[in-house]
C-alpha cells in the first residue's frame, strides 16, 4: 500500500520473491534505511520500474522531454541495493538515487537501460558479467565516481554518452572487442545558465584514454572537453595534459565531429588505418603540438579531413601525413566547415604548422591545401 512504512525506523529491508507490487511512497521518510534486497526495481516487475517510486518520486516522458518529481526523497543513508531479479535493468531505474553507492545484480542482466544509474552516488564503474548493452547516459552525472574506469570488451551496444558528465574520472580503458565508441561517450561535465544559455562551468579530470585495436569508429563529441576546466564566475580556464594510446594493429577508420574538441591532448599518433577525420574533431586543442597520420613503415589511409578539424590549435607545430601520394587523386580531400556564407579550412585559427607529406607538390596544387603551400614540405 502507499505510504505503508512511512517514516519507519527500519535500517534494512528484504522483499520476498512472492511480493508482486510495492505501493507508491511505501518507504517514504525512512531516513535510517541503509540497505535493501529486492526481487524487482521500483513498484513491480512491469510497471513503475523506477526505484524512487517506492520513496515518493516519479518521472514523465513527453517526446524528448523528461520531467522528474520529488528527486530528493531517496534516503541519504541508503547506500546499497541488491536486485535479485532476472530481467534487465530498465531505463531510469535508479536515476536520482543520489546516496546510492552500489547495486548488486546477477549474470542474467544483459542490458543497463538509459539513465539507469544517472545522478546516483556510485563510487565505481562495475558491470555484471552478463551485461553486453548499455543505454544512453546510463552512467552519467556521477559525482562520486573517481579514478580509472574500464569498459569490458564484451559490450556490443553502446548508447549515447554512457559515461558523460563525470568530472572526476582520470583514466578510461576500453578493452579489446569493443568496435565503436559511442557519440558523447565521455563528454565533459558542464553547467549552463538557464536564462542566457551560456556555459558557466566545465570540468574534466581525464588524463589518459586507452583505445583497443578492435575500435573502428569514435563518435561525435566522444571526448570533448577531456582535461579541460572552465569557471565563468572566477574567470579561470585550465587545461591538463591528456594522453591517447592506440593499441598496436588498430583498425580505427573514422573519428567523428568534435570527438576530441577542447581537450588537453599534447600530441597524437593516429593509426595508419584512419581514413576520415570529422569537422572540428580536434578544435580548440590548445596544447596540441604534434599530429601524425600513420607511420613511415605503415603509411596512412587518410582520405578526408573535415573543416576546422584542427581549428584554433594555437600550439600546433608539426603535422605529418605518411600517405603514399603519386597523383592528385591520392591527396586527402578537405571538406571546409561552413557557417552562413563563410567557409573555414581545416587549420583555421591555428598556428600553421610544418606539414610534411609525400608528394608535396601535388598537395600544394590541390584546392584548400594550396592555402598552406608555404608550410608544406616533402618527407625525406
């Protein structure tokens, strides 16, 4: 029944498997509750599958708008929940359970739903051994998640922003087997003024990114703001160094728009397999000094560079492309970034680096590359 245990002094609750439903706000005000063991999440196995339901919270979805109510009702003392059910963890399962530090569940769970653990107090990124799919923003806005995280190679499906807006993660390792890094995968934490729409705060402690050979694409905004901190109120802006490591034998082909924009990368050796670099992919990387596409031994498969891909990289001094070029058709194409009637080349706003290539004279005669003719040199 609703409010059945209202303001109870109970510290631990175990719901039997025989129970089919738990009433709305059944545990409202149970401020001493420390742990729970449940056969389902929320009010039942099929309806109201939102943990805050049993404490008096709710949410509604209308199109792309999600509205939460009474998000402060979760007991601050409740740190651990054991879920004994066999069904997957549903969308919004534990959203806004802000004191929740761990959820224990079995190998039968194969999917973590969208926003399932968003805005919780999780202190570690731990996935059940059966999980192969993670929904949109499932582990976003985790202010207690610090240090290194590892994404297991068994993950077959990765939604948008699964680790987005987590300001204190310092290192991320994706294991061999993962083929795609999703859109907004680890987009840096930010706050926006609701009146003006201006960004007022950005934070990311990320220092190291480890990408396995199996990854073929990195989604748009995957690592935007990595290592970047900005505070409008104090007028401070800082950028810490970020290292990106690609495993030997990398099959990475595509880097999405804004994938590493405004990040603290200092130098990057892109695998020989990279063919496409998206619009503004490395935009505003102030620390970036050296970019290599492939190696002298392996060559480079580079075909297309998006407009402003390295725009406003003011510290850039060296860009090397190890692609074999014997005709103008081999020169990588540049697709300029357009805004209104204006077009912007891939190095717009940057310090123009020394660009070293094979077939330098062919580059100099190619449209868009010719803008940088004085800085293009032959690899000896």
